[in-house]
C-alpha cells in the first residue's frame, strides 16, 4: 500500500517520462509535492524502489524507470495536469532555417525547460529559428520553436522537413498531385515543390518561445 505522497510522486514521474522522455529533477519533484527539502524526495523514491515500483538506473543522473503502477493508477494513463509554475525539459537540438535550408538537425546535447502548456502526448524537441521566411506565421529570427516528433503531418501544418536527407527547414506543408510543397510565410521567399521521396517530415510545430531580453 502506497501513501498519497508516494502515489503522487509515482504519477508525476510516469507523466514526465512519457511527455518528454526524462523524469523531473529532484527540485521539480519537491516543488510539485510541496515538500520543504529534497531529502523528502529521496525517502519517497527509496520507498518506491523498495516496493518494486521504480528502479534507479546506474551511472545516469536523474535516471528513473517506472516498473509498475499501483492498482487504480495504470501505467500509460492519460497525462495528468501539473502545477502551473512547473516546467518540462526537452532536448534542444540546435538551429533550423526558416529560409534557405541549413544543415540537417543534429542529436541533442542540451536540455531546455519549457512550460507544460506547450506539450501534449508524444516526444518533443526544441529548435532555434534562423531566418525570416516564416514571419507571416509569427515566427521570427531567433525564436525557439517546440516540435512534436512525427513522421506524418496534415496539410497546412508547419513542420520540420528534411530535404534530400541532408537539409532541414521549417515550412508549412501541403501535399497535392503527388508532390510535396514547402510553403514560406514571407513573400520574399519562394515556396518549393519536391517529389514525395525527397521530403521527410521530422516533426510538427506545437509552440514557440520568445526571449525579449
């Protein structure tokens, strides 16, 4: 039998791992559960580990694995709401062109904290915009966009598109007549049309973060 705090922490960890692929930090756990110090989180995690609900992964910071959920808290249940001042960390994978395509996206080396309101189900990552071809959609040079990983997209969605397996760009997508059109949102930049085998969707835009400093 788990205490309410143990159940709350287990649900928080499960929700965060499924949303962004990594568990919350101990500080985030402490704040979400309203505890005064991280020592309380250590005790809760130890109790969950002893009861077989979580496993700490060796040699990895903050690495926890959910093994099972108690009855009534099913694993992979719908995402639960989190505190309004909470944040999630998602991979920040570098720059992408909103203009002439630049080098393909590289693997993430950093994490970026974003509000949970920008995220839904699935895995997400962040990219910094370089260029002005999407200013008509409110996406400016230097903005950071939040992208949900996906290899498919509906017409008129803004996507991260990989062209010829080597160039990545952010554009609105429209498929018609067996072709894929990548549409700019700035009249100074032409839209481009490709055969379907030349364009791979790597994600769909779901949010934007702007720094006013």
